[in-house]
C-alpha cells in the first residue's frame, strides 16, 4: 500500500475533514440534538462517493426523504402489531438491497439503510421524539450536501475521475443479495428491539455497513476491517480526552481535536483505496463518539471500550448467520450467488 496520497486524494482528505467538522460545529453551536447525524452524514457523503455532482446530491437527499416516508408509514400503521412491523421492516430492507444490487443508484438506497436502522431503533424508546429525529436527519442531510457543494467549490477537482464499472449481476445473484441483506438487517432490528441497547450505536451502524458488499465473503472482509477501524477510532477518541483533560469543555479545542483525528482516519481510508475498510471504520467511529458522547464529565474510555466490544460481538453474530444463510441460498438456482 502506497504511503503517499495523490493530488486527487489530498483534496478529498480536506473535504472530508472540513465537511464533517462543519456539520459537527453547526450542531453544537445551535444546540441541536442527535449530533451524530451531523458528524457522520458528511463522512458518508464525502467518504463513500468518490465524486460529487448533482446526481449524487439528489440521491443523498432523496434517500432521507424516502426514509422519512418509510418510517412514518411503519410507525403509523404497523407499530402496534409486532409481527406486521417485522414483516414491513423486512420488505423495506428487501427493496433497499434489491435496488442497491440492480440499479445505478447505490448511494440513494445504501445511505438510507443507516438512517432507517438508527431511527427505527432509537424512536422506539419512550424518551425519544420521532419528529426531532426526522428533523435532525433531514437537516443533517441538507447541511452535508450544502457543505459538500461549498468545499468542492473551494477545493475543486481539475478533472472528474473515472469510476470503476459496476459488476453485471444475473437475477439469481440479485435475489441472493436481496434475501441475504434483508434477512440480516431485519434480524439486527429484532435484536436491538428486544434488548435495551441504546448505547450500542456503533454496533448497530456496523451491522448495516458490513452488509454493503451484499455477499458473505465481502461482509467477512468488511467486518474484519470494521473491527480494526473501530479500535483505531476509539484509540484516537480516548487520546483526545486524555490530552484535553479538563479542557474538554472548550469548544474550539474540541473542534480542532476532531479535525486532526478525522484527518488521520480519513488519510488511512484514502490510502487503503478499498471502500469501507479500516480507515472508514475509524472515521465513522470518530463521528459517532464526537457527535454523541464526547462531552465534559463523560467517561469516553468506558464508552470506547463498550463500543469496541459491542461491535465485535454484533459482527461475529452477523457473520455466523450470514455464513449459514449464504450456504442455504446457494442451494437453490433462483438464489445462488454462483456466477
């Protein structure tokens, strides 16, 4: 792996750092709730998409609009009926994965998975406001897109990079990816509903992100990288709290510390040149810890240790089930992943 960033990657590095810190800063200055959305959404937009244009922006915005409609329908119509709610969740996850596999609008449906999983879980707690969460996700999305537009204008690309072609999938492979992703995502939803796991946001996000490859082999590689990335991100966040100590309440110092840690994680992400690898896992972990948990009189060491252990447990369970489900689906011609 090369240790030098290309000029294109150097520009991406700065956009990721400035974009995520801008969202975080606006959230804290305005005292908006659910800061994790404002810190993580710019990372997803600027870190996942290698380019930014009108189509990418519209996909990202459309994703949250679709999520709002989906969550409103689920909560309004099916919330009192647990079995119907699970069936509705499975159906929604199913067409998200199907469209991810069969259409060119991967970002629209993939970004919505993280929002859908998070909001469905957190809105089930009595002290959470679904309306506040919906407003926060929409506002964070608009700020992320606006920030990306501004930073692409301030730090422009001399030319548009060429994108790798998407692999052509047959109907059986699309069916395999749809059923594998929808089943695992629904099981994740059920587990997080059965237990009081509101402090396991990193684990919940991880169970969604490792499904993005949409194959067992891809999820295995993604899970290993994700675990390493979470450990790296937690180590950086703990280092920040140790270095700042009693100064953790000073906003400008925290913002500077976040900028520096995001630079480190984003640099690793770009050097890997492998999509959702160790660096991207560290990046989103930093966004979650800074956006949700880094505050005065809060034990981020315990929080980080809990994040890491919960992520490892969650992904281990996901992979065990994915292994068995992958074997089962490959037995049938209509759902075989064999090319």
